[in-house]
């Protein structure tokens, strides 16, 4: 609490003011001469001691966090992002800032929290999600007129930047063959999903959200319209649909799967391509634990993520010289992303492309030492 008096413009005849700074809130009153200002300041100090003078109680971080996570986030974020923010808020942010008055949350406290997470080994991208949650909640206080600036803004870089390349762990062609063979022999019901991931590069959520109406067997193509993640069906990650090609092997496998569904329907036909025992959508985390990891183990392969099946598709195609634009379109990524992630998997320039720049006498097919 601070109650002070002074003239805004010094000089005889200018009025004196009382300035009040209490619990992060500020106000001022024009009084008159210095003596009167001192009397008023004294009375204000007494009222503040008793909780008067009309200052409202400063809300805690948690009070506005509830509003942000229940109203703002669902209206502005994808369902998967909303679920991530809920977990971050509940597990990481509220235990630290929940009971704090918003005016007590400073830039230094926020930076210490974020740097602490970096020191715990959290990835930079993960810590930036923590920052986004804190920023979002504090913006609610700004909208309510409780604070004037967001202390989480302009904190600078948090943690060391990566080298720009995503960590990937793709399978080799021989390893992929082992994986698919094991799935076909020992986990036959799940083999079509394994083959789909291997031959299309789809994200697991996109694969699990496929409907039979999305598949054109004559054109050997699949239309990606949606994704399934964290219990919700939503738009694909890019926000728009795309068409991907099917290999002959995949087309044949999915057609046989569809015929089996007609002969032996699983409960009521929901139209989903891949279903659980009850005919509902498959939970990716459960499938990873119970099926994917078990197939890897049975095949004698190292542990990889499901997402590395997508990387396997991309690296196998690019390493044999397939067109980058076509691979990017199949993945639903832009060409720059594909080049950034997979450039070191692409073969070197063909010698004949370089040789085409030479003078005519160097274009005959001879070895270098023979030309000498």
C-alpha cells in the first residue's frame, strides 16, 4: 500500500494531488493545497487499512483460468489442442499460479517457471505451450480491465532452439517388411491398418477416422476429410481435405476388409473402416500399447512411434528419387516442410545432370582415367 502527495506541476498556486497505489490498482485525487492533501492522504491510509475506499478484491489466476479453459479455448482451438491446454493448466500451471493474485504474477515469476520446465528436460515446444496457456489466461484479465499489460508477453526465447530438423526414426525397407509380415501372420485383424500407414503416410488420426465413403476403389484413391484424436472427430491438421493414392496391394487389402464386414458385420455398421470390438472408433493410445508395440516386439524390431510410420513412408519414397511435390501432397505437408525434415534422406544429384553442363567432347561414356 502506498499513499503519497505531490504536485503534478511544481510551482506556487498549482494544486496538490493524492496518489494511491494499492494491490496493483492505482488512482489519484486532486485536493487543493498541501495541508489539505496531507489530511486526505492520512484518512485514505486509514480507510485502506480497514478495507475501504472502494477497491475491489483482486481475483486469483484460477478464477479467470476457469473461464478461459471452458469458454475461450473451445471456441478458438482445435479439440486436440483444447485437451492439451486442459492438461497443461491442471497439471503444470494451476499448482504454481492458481492461488496467486493476478497483480502478483510478474514477468520474472513466469520466466522462472518456464526456465524451470526447460531445466526439467521439457522440450522447447512443450514449454511454449505452457507459455501459451499462461498468456491466454492473463489476456482474460486484460479484457476485464483488471490489468493493463500481459506480463507473459515479449519474454524472449525460452530455451535453446533446435537445429530445425524434426527427430525421426523411420524403418528401413527390410524392417518394414518384417513389421508387415508379423502383423499379417500374428495380428491379422490389424494388418490392413498397418498396411495403410505404410503405403500412404497418413497420420494415425486420419487413418482411424476413415469411412468407406472416403475410398474410391476404381480410382485407387482416398479422400482425407477428418481426423480422430483424444476422443473427438475433427478437421484434418491442415484444416482442409486432400486426396491420397493407394497402391494395388493396399487397394486389394481394403476391398477384402470391406467384403468381410458385409459377410460378418460388427454390431451396427457405422461406416468406419477401422473399428474396435464394439463397432466404435479405435483409440490410438490404446492401439499403440496393445497392438503396435506388440507387433514391433514380435517382429524383433526397435521401438518406434506410430508417427514414424509416416516418416518411413516419406523416407522410402524420397530415397528412391520420387518427386518431392508428390510426396508432400500425399503427406498433406508443404514442400518446404518435407525438404526441411527429409533432405538428408534424398539421393545426391545424378551425375548425368551435372555432366550435361560440360563441353561436347566430355559427354561420351568413359571413365575419368580413360579420358586421360
